[in-house]
C-alpha cells in the first residue's frame, strides 16, 4: 500500500505523456498549409476563447450567487408574511376569548333566556368586527360543551354573515374540539381539516385555531374556533414579490398543499414535482431552514413555518424551486453571441491563413512535390522557384542532387545489369559443373562395367584371328568385330574423361600461335567445303596460362563444328583480343577474349541454354559430348565459354582466358 502513491504518480505521468504523444502525432501529420492556417486561427481565437471562458465562468458564478441570494431573501419574506398572519390569528383568538362580551354571554347563557337577545346581539357584533378586520378569517365559531354550534360568523361572497345555533353542526367528534378541552387553561390548539365549499365536491384545507372559554369561576363554558383557509395563506406568499421559480407550500409528510405562482394559487396532488434525491427530500422536511445547490440543474431554498402548538408534526415547509436554466438565460444569450463571434473570427482567420500560406508555402509545396516525384523515381523532375531567398537556394541544391542521383542511378542500373548477367552466367556454370560431376560418376560406372568385358572380348578375338589365320573364311568377320571393339574403346576413353579428367598441364602459352596451328590443321577441310577462314588478332596480345594440348582440342572441336554447320561454304572468323579492366589503367588486359564465329544456320534461341549439356545434340549421328567436353576443358583452364547471339548470321562461341599476370594474382 505504501507504493500506491508512487504508482498513481507514474500512471499520471504515463497518461499525460501518451496524450502529448497523441496530440503531437496528429499535429505532425498536418500539411504546412494546414499548420499555418491553424496557427493563424490559434493566434486569433485562443485569446478570445480564454477571455470568453473567463467571462463565462465569472458571469455564471455571479448569476448563481445572485440567484441564491434573491431566492433566500424572497422565500424569507414570503414565510414572514405567513408567520405574521398566523401570529395575528393567535393574538385575535386570545383577545376574543378574553373579551367581556364573550364572558358575559357565557355567564348568562343558557339560563338567562330573557337577556338572551341582547347578549346574542352583543356577541354577534364582537365576532363580526373581528371577522371584518381580518379578511383571512373564513369563519369564527362558538360551541357549547356538547359540541353544538352556538353561533358562527363567516364570509360569503365578500360579505360577513351571521348564523345562529345549529343542532346539526356538532364539533364533538372533531380533533380541535376535544384537544382544547383536554388542554390547560388559555392553551391554543391548531388543527387542519378538509371542508366542503358550498356543498360541492371540491374541498379545501382549513387551519383551525381553537381555545376553551372560561367563566369567572374558571369553569369551561365552551369552545371558540377561528377557521383560516390555507389557500388564503398561500396567497400571502404570492403577493408583494417578483416571481422566482416555483413556490410550494407543503406539510411535514411531504404532501403538497398549494403551488404558488404569478397568477394564482393552485392545489397540488402528490409529492414534489421532478425527481429528487432521497437525502434532499429529507433535508427539506427536517424542520430546519436551508439551501440546496447540489441538485442537478436546480436551486432549492426551504423554510419551516410553525403553524401553532402540537409539536413538529404541525410544521409547514415553504419551498422555492428555481431551475438553473432560468438563472443562466443571460449566459445562454452570451454563448450564442460568443459563438457567432468565434465563427466570424474563424472565417477571417481562415481567409488570412490561406492568403498568407499561399505566399509562404507556394515554394515549399513545390519542393514537397519535387521530393515526392523524386521519391517516386522520377529523377528527371526539376524545381523552378524564383523567390530570391533561401528557398530558391534550396531548390537549386535540390536540382543538383537530382542530377547526381540520376547519374548514380544510371551507373547503378548498368552495374546491376552486369551483376545480374554475371550471376546468371555463374549459375549456369554451377549447373553445368553439377551436370558434369553427375556425368563423371555415370561415366566411371559405365567405363568399368563395359571396359572389362570389351578387353576380354578383344583378347579372345585376337586369339581367334591368330588361330584361323588370314586365309580363314571367318577372318573378315573377326576383323569387323575387332574394328567395332576398338571403336567402342575409343568412345569409352572419351566418355571416361568425365570420370577421371587428365590433370591439366598448365604452362605459359602464346594464344596466337596455338590458334594458327589449329587453323593450319583444318585449312584443307575448309578449302574442300568452300569455307574461308579469317584470323583477327590484337597487337601485343599477352600470353596465357593454359594446357596447350587440351585447349588445342577445344579450338579444333569448335572449328570442326563450324565447318559441319557450313556444308555449302561460308566464313569462319577467329578473333582474339584483350579485355580491358575498367578499374585499372587503360591498356591493361586481365583476360584474353577469343570469338569463334561461323556464318552457318546458327543455333535456335531455345537451344542455347542446353548446348553444353551432355548428350544434347541436334545432329543425326552426333553423341552430344563434344561441347560438354569443350566446356569442361575450358573450366579446367580457369576460363569460361558461352554461345552468344550477334547481329550477324551463324553462331559465335566466346572463350575468356586469364592472362599470365591475372592467373598469378588469382
């Protein structure tokens, strides 16, 4: 638990940091134009919003405080008028109960019948005078000890009327009657009752002030009661003050007696209108004066009113319920005007922001567009900015950067193409090496399985030839068998070179002289077929490190293949040149390139990737091993061979061989 404050602080810092990061992330995604517009709007609106918010809060608090003060003052005045009326009723009841006319009446009533008329007249006049002086008194009644009405003075249509004894009107069962008889001398009893008005079903609530009448001997002679309508008391709370909210008169049970508004006093059925918290209702009915401001959107002020003796159950509560919407009506008008002003300022700020941003951000947007085009790969795009400031210098540097990038891209593209070609070539070489290795394993097995039986067959045939002699009729058949066995042996020797290639005898060699020797050998056959042989050599060709005899076999094989591709004559060109190294000084030759080209029918493009595969051939009598052996010999001499396509007809084989210096370095 001791770590809880630290954890809360850490959580607060993390929450604040996350909110800052979210706002920063959103703002960072806006364009420069939008940021400038937001800046102009912020400069114009933030002070107005701050001042307006302060003014709004200040006025709201001031209006609430003034409303609370006015509500409490108004409610106090209303309650005081009702209390004054109740105090006057209590005072009048005491004065009337001690009046001489009332005591004299009960001295002689009902025994002195002769003076009864005069006594009645004197009593009526006294009661009529009290009723006339206080319009709140609905009626004044006098009862004997049995509860029978002796007399009643009441108000009817703004006139005072007197009613004599009424045997049907008995108060013996009323609460106020027997409570007075049980009370001590000069005590007042206050009670409420429901009274029908003019025999109609409509009823109104009465407030009854009652007391016992005593003679000179302190004997109870009767009961005097003053009736007040609670509705008339409620009218006192309506008069003399401006209307603030709704005023309610309610009893301690929470039952509404009357609602007091500007025009009239209306009876209310049920409880407090609207939803109130239970604790709020208990505070209103607690019998203490108070003010409630924490109820949602309401200001409630309440004052208890003591109607008379009898305990807290007879208390009334006068309540004013004022809606905050009424109090804050000026605030709403201010908010409306403030909202209109903010909209106008926002429009003005937006127009100014757009105008200024066009001047400031035009060149920047051009730079932005140029960066986008550059990022999309358009390195030929250039920016034209004439602002005579730092942005123009930035645009110039941007254009220079684009030019350098364009040159670098072109160079990198060429390097990439060369690298891809080299990768393809190396991949083909690797595949060819794998094929040759597989062929070597196969040839070793075939040479072993076939060579031994052929050797035995050749020995036996030779023995038969010696045994039968040349005169034997079987001699020619045995000679033919020996020729076929020798042909098979030669094939196996060629084939077995894949299994156990002869170790290359690498030595320094003049490539020009070696090629001239091969040409001298094939020249007679070329002349027979009408093929012209051309030799093209660069001056000062460097020497190469190769196996002379095996490389002679390579060039001899290529020349013979070329002659076979030109049975009707043609041209055989052998070209040797030194390949320059772009990373070294001009004139250096890290390798020798030899092209052997014929003008024959050529090799179809789909067959080029397969021509060095073992047993692949397009000739009817070919074995498909010649070019495979050529490829293997060139690779053993640290060189490469490939068939290339040129614009000229025919086929060109290109051989690359390392020079003596490059061989030593590698």
